[in-house]
């Protein structure tokens, strides 16, 4: 032990000291003894030190182990507590969330209190002299547990922050949305006064401002919910997360419905304001005239002459067009009011369904002096005006007959004339007949007498495209135009509709001599249902078959709302062509399977599939579903907003068709049937009006005779449809943004219909390619397809934003495109033009972080390898980059181009300069360079030329500025090479738009008359400048279908660009006369050579004369001839001995 060692050491030292004290200090032996004793003492000290260190190490290890066990116990307890916090149900309101945040903050505080203990444990470990792997592992495990707890607590805090944003957004946005819904629900009908309309418009505008201000809050809520979903939550609380997302989606649905309602109501109010402004003046004038004429007639004595009465009758008959015009304008206003009122009622019904606590406004509490609405007021006024006018005509006719009996009819003009029935607004817009009591339209009633059906005209059209498909079964040809003043389309486009198999009329009259003109008129009855009650048709006829479109019984798989057949067809839930039901997840069910899943009413399926609903022309019994599938009933009319119809109907101008005699073989007595082409109907309208015997498959004429459906089609009582469709033109997302087809909200516009879609829906509608690698993933420094970007959350279709994966920054699609984060794969020429090819001939990666060779650029999506032909092989033959690599024209690892014919090797840049590698892009004709700018001497696009005033309007046409204000005709400019002929030829193509005189306009004419937006390519309405999309434009006869297809092709031109650098030899003569002329240098330099020699300062835009040292502005140097423009040729001097000096000038 230590005492023995000490005793031994003391004894040795005492003995040594005695010997040393008694002996001679000079004795060598004694000196040796002293040295040995010193060594022994040193060894004793070292041994004692080692012994003490070992003891201290054991003691420190024991202390460390105790501290480690204690801290581990506390950390494990904290871990269990954190697990409990994380697995707790997700808070559903802000109060619960605040409590959860407090619990987490307290946990973080207590976890932080353990940090000093952990540091002390680390210090204790450092004091251990003999550290073992077991001790080291224990410390590492504790440190890992500590870091994991802090990380998980931080993630839980981030989750709670995102949850707070989502819950706060839900609460705030719920309040705002409820307020907006309340404001929208308080408006039940369109006001009948101009002031009321302006007041409604003002309220709607205020709602629109509120929506614009609230939209960022909705985006924040959606972003928080999306990020919370992407962060991930434990499986135990996954149901809470789904519930949160369901609440967010439900709120988004209400928000989108408000935005849609607001847009539709604003459109209706704006339309109604214009119509009412025209109607208020004209209806008062006609009412005053009818009243004065009535008073004048009543004031006439009984013995009034027939001539005077004939004159008054003539004036009254000549007044009919003006009264019909009032009826036309009033009918449009009433139709717009009915649409508005119906949407208001439908919106309230929808609110009652989704918000059980919502209390709709009560009609019985309205004050007695409240505005009854434009529908009732103007229906009553127009009915009164029409009744008084017809009464006036009847009284005049009766008195004129009495006067003729006395005085005879000699010299009278109108006594024997046939009075045409007045075309009232009810006839024009199929609004029914006036009620005997109040003059309102008979809209059909329920058992309790309440009205639930809104009648409206829907003008629709459908076109498909790559090719025009025409389904022409039976068209009637006439030679009249719709010349009523105030008609929406005053000019009717003439379209060749000759048909070889046009049926002859039964009386032998052939319409071959008439020109063919179209106008569209589609009538539809849109039903607004409450409490799922059935609504009868106007005449009560037709039974179940005539009212099949209004039968409820189909469940919306998304909202759970019960839909009618027509609504289900419009929403594409019921596919009438296949007889299947589309479920929300993309599953398609047969009607029988849908009945088993309780998605459709069994009685409704029985009505649709009942085999004896209708007989065809051959007498075969057909179900209603079969009739719809064969497009006999045309069940989609008025419901489908994208697949619309055009009906070709007929009318007369100067001549009326002759009556026809039609014989039936069912009886021996012939019957006479009147043929009136202006009243030709579709089969669905005929069924609804009770003109078709559904059991026998016969059509009932005006005289009550029955004819077969085939005869009804042949003689013009029934018409079939002509359908023209234009298929959407699919573009990449980058090109869509560049053409202005994507707005700031990320919605993609369909150029044909004007409909807007989210990005994912636009891909489904074939408006945007999903497989183009044009989205930059900044995290992995590569490009991915649009579909992959949507899956990974880089593109958010809901918010219309691009999220930078590296920085989490959110950008609009346009901003992302400007930053080259949305960019199509390029050609090698594009890479050179954008300076992405460095001196080492390496290509920059998508984020510019790395430099790669050609195969690497292909793998990263920078280069397009297989879809663009851009590499020259032989004359007239271009290859894709992949083909060029396979044929060793492009050497990928050497980054060289090998000429296929001469085998010459050159760099990629040299190949681009020689025009051997081109770039391919899709551009509008308005953005293709074709007009020479006199200032820059470069070709610019039409858009740029118009913006820089190079192309100007003068004397009813465009002229080109050739410099100093001198204008020349465009034809002359083409001859002088100032306009590229191929661009001018395309701009001068006729595009199917006709002027008032019947002259077809060119694309340049449209630009001149502001009928097209050259930036987006949208057609513009004359006078108002409103956008008209292609399908509505074709429907309104603004443009022909062929012209629309040509316009689409001109707006999507695939442009191949080559850059050719030409070497021009310049010859100059240097004379030695001893004189120096300041304005003329010894050697004429081109602009490019002066830049290369450093004589031009691009920052100050000055030129330094090398001969005199004087400094001039670049413009002065050009004017004085000190330098030459690159395009100016230098005169050759045959006597010059100066060697040729080549210079490169890009052409």
C-alpha cells in the first residue's frame, strides 16, 4: 500500500543521508549513491503519480456513469413526453392551438434546462484519463438523443406555425366569405331602373375589391395547408390532417363559387345597363305614339272617310318594325334578367345546401313598394304596349271595313293587305304567352302554384379542329339576311353550304337559286329546382319523355347534391354517349352499378332505359338513352359550355315558301300541311312543346295532322344540327406564357372558347404539354417535365405558382419564365446565342452551377435531342440532335461539328455562324422579324414596328417609315427589300372576317381596324375592344371556321432561324499627300472592326479617331464617314496594293 511505500522510501533516504553525512563528499562511491537515490526518489514520484491518476480515473468514470444514467433517464422521459405531444390530436381551433403551443414552449424550456447538465457531462468525460469505448458510446448516444429531441421539437413547432396559418386563414376567410355570401344572397332579381342597376353594379364592384384584397389571405391559407401536408405528420393524426384539407377545399369551393357568381353577375348587370339605356327611350316613344293614335282614332267621327282610315292603318302597319325592335331589345333585357334572377335563386339554394345555418331572405318580408324586378316590370310594359298596338290595328281594320262597305275600296292601299302578326318579344325569345292577369310569361307551375322554371336563350357553338368536321343532314337554303336593327350580329358571313342531296319540297319548288346564309338560334329551358320537385313543361304535354332533362335523381359524387339529368350532362357526370356515370376518382360506372351504389335513382334509370319511349322512323322502339346517344334528342343543348351547337334555321326576305301538300297512307283522306321554315324546330323542342307523339313516333303539324319523323325532317318541320369543332392547339407551358395565354394566377386560357383552366385541367384539356422537360429543379440542378413538377410540388396548380426547391421562393409562372426557371429544351444555336457555351466549349447546367458536355446537357434537359430538327446534314435535310450524334455529325465529347459532305471539322460556334445549326421556336406572325427599322437598319417584328412608329396608319392603310419621316406603301417596301415578302404575304391573307360591304379583310386589315390584339392574338369587338374568343366569334359570324383555323396557324408558326456570318473583303487606298483631313481617315473601318480594335467605348458610346486622336460620338463618326456601318459596301479601287483584310459581319 501507500504507507508501506512511504516507509520504505523514508528508510532508504534516512540510511543514504547518514552515509553521505559520515563519509567524504569527494568519495566517488558516495557521489554515485546520491545519484542513485535521486533516481529512486524520481521513480517513487512517478509511481505515486500513476497510482493517484488511476484512482482519479476510476473515480471520474464512476461519477460520469452516474451522471450519464441520470441524464439518460431524464432525456428518455422527455422523449416520451415529446411523442405524446406529437401524437396528440391536431388542434381544430385557435384556442386549442394556443394551448398546444404553450405546452410545446414549456417542453422546449424544460429541455433547454438539461443543456448545462449535458455540458457538465462532457466536461466530466474529458477529465477521465483512461477513456473506454463504452464510455464514449454512452456519451454519443446521449448527444444523439439530445439533438433528435431538439429537431423533433423544432419540427413540431414548424407544424404548429403552419397549422396556425391554416386555422387563422380558415377563421378569417370563413368570416369574409360568409359576409360576401350574405351580400350576394340579398340580391334576388335584376332591378328595373337604371339607378338600381348602377347601385347593384356599385355593390358588386365593392365585393370585387374585397375579393382582390382577400385573395392573398386565401393564398396564404392554401400555402400553409399544402406545406403542412408536405412536411408529413404521424399516421395517428393523418385523419386530422385530411379533415383540415377537406375544410380548406370546402372553403376554396365556396370562394371559387363567389368569384364565379360575381363575374357572371357583373357581366349580366353591364349587359342590362346597356340594354336598358336603349330600351327606356324607345319604349316611351312607342307608348306615346300608340296612345296618341288611339286617342286620335277615338276622336274621329263615325262618318270618317275610308281613305283617312286607310292612311292611319298604313301608318300603324309601318310602325310595326319599330315596335318589334322595342320588343327585341326588351326581350334581350328580360332574358338577361331571367338569367340573372335564376342564378341568384340557384345560388341561394346552393347556400342552403352547404350552410345549414344560412337563413335565406324571405320574400314575404319585402316592403310592398319594393322593386318587383326588371322581368316583371318590362314584361308587363311590353305586353301592355303590344296589346294596345294590336287593339289599335284591330279597331282601325274594323272601322275601315265598315267604311268600305259604305264608300267602296277604290284607291285604298292597305284595305286588302295581309297583316303579318307582330313579332313580340315572347315569339322572338320563346318566352311563352302573357298571363291574362298580369301579363307575365306562363313558366309552368308546380302543384302548389309556385313558379320554378326560368326560360332563357343560349347562343352557343362548337368547333373541332385539326380538320373541320361537318355533320350536315338537312339544311334549308334561303336568300335573306338578318337585317333587324340592334341585332347582335349586323353582318352575316356568307358561307358556301351547297349540298348535293338537298331534298326537294313536295310541291316541286327547288331552292337551288338562292344564296346560302346562316344564323344561329338555340333555345333552351334551364330549370331551377327546389326541394327536388318536378317541374312541368309549358304546355303540359310531353309527359315524362318531354321533361326527361328536368328529372332529378343523380347524385353529385363531389358535393352530394341531387342533380337533374340536364345538370348531370352539363357537369359531365352522366356520359350520354356511353350510358355511364363518371365518379370523382375517374371511375366509370354503368347505370345498374350506379343504382346499387345509390348514385342514381332507380326510377330515373328505368325511365332512361325503358325500351318503348320513342319510335324511330322505321317504327323500332327506342329508349330515351338510345335517342340521346344517336343525337336525336340532343340532350346537351343549353347545358354543355364547351361542346356547343349551331342550328341552321331559315327565314325569308322577299319571298315566302309555297305551302306543301303531304299525304299520309294511314287514311284515305289527304291532309294539307303548311310549311313555314322560320318555325323549324329541333326534335327536343318539339317534344317539349308536345308536338311529338312519343308512343307512335309521329309529328303533329299546326293543323293537327300527324306525319312521320322522317317526313317532318324532310319537309322542314324539324331540323338537325351542323356541328363544327376546333380542337385545342397544344403548346408547351413556356410558349403558352409567352403568348399571353397564362394569367398571373396561373390559369390557362383556351384561345378557342375563352374558358380558363388550372394547369392540371389545361393538361387534361390538351392545352399544355405535360411531357416537355421545361421546369428547372434548382435543388438537383436538372430539368423535369410539367407532370413531374406538379407531382413534386414545384408547380402548384391550385395557387398558380412556381416554388423554387432550393430557396422555397414562390414565383408566378411568368416570373419563373423570365428567370429561365421555366424554359424549353434548347438547340445548340440557342445555347450559343444565350452565351451558355464557355470558352472551354462546356454548356452551363440549368442553374449555371456546373459546366457539362453535350451528353450531359441532354441528360439535364438543357438540350433537346429528339423533337427538334436543327442540325444541317445536306441541302434540304435537317436532323435532330440525337440523329446527328448517331451519324457522327456532332461529336459529343470533342464538342465539334463534322460537315457531312466535306468532312470538315469545326467548333459548335463556327457551325452556328455558318448556318449549319439552327434554332426552332413557335412564334406569332406578329412577332416574326419582317420590317426594317430605318434607325437601326435591322429587321423588327410588326409589334415592334408599331410600337416604334415604323409602321404607321395613314390614308386608311399602313405605310412604312423609311427614314426622316418619309412614308411609302407596303407593296413598294416589299419591292425595295424593306419588308420580307414571306412575312408580308402571310399578313395579307384573308382570314374570314368581312367588312360591311361584304369585302373580306386580311390580317393586316384586322390590325389596322383594331379588331385583333397583336400581343395575344385575341379577336376584338369593333367599337368596344372587348375580347371575342374564336368559338363565340364563329357563332356570331364574326369569322368563318376556315378563317379561324388559318388564324390559329398564323398565331403558332414554327420558325427555324439560322445565323450566317459572311466574310466581305474591303479595299481601301492609302495616299501619301502629306495632308490630313480630319473628317476622313486614311483607312475606313467598319463598326465591327472599330469595336475589335478598342476604338469604340460602348459605355460612353464614343469613337476615337486613330489618326488624330479626336473623340466623336458614334453618330457623328457615322455621319462624317469616319467609320462605316457593317452593311455598307466599300468601293473597290483596282489600283490599290493594300492586302485584302477580311472582316466578319453578321447578316
